[in-house]
C-alpha cells in the first residue's frame, strides 16, 4: 500500500511537459551543467518563497491585528 504522505514520483514523469523538459535537458551540450544551473535556480526560488512566506506570516500575526482593533474613543 503506498504511503499517503509521500508524493508519487511517477506522476511527474507521466506529465508530458516534464518529459519534454527532460528530453530538452538531455539533448543540450552540457546536460550536467544545465541541470546544476536549474537546481541552483530552483533552490533560490525556494528560499525566496520561504522568505516571502515568513514575511507574510509575520505581517499577519503582528501588523494586521493593529488594524483590526477597534479604535479607542477619547473623551
């Protein structure tokens, strides 16, 4: 029985776009170099997305409550 928490690795290869990208990468003059560059770009994007996510979480927990509070009436 497959583990429900693990992604199915075969579904990515079954996608025609992924297959096309793999064929393109394999047909380049320096496939290892291209894949390393792609891996670095993906890691950079992952770090950027995690940083943006952390910033949004901080915004929602610290800044947003200030705007949601009802203003105090001074008399």
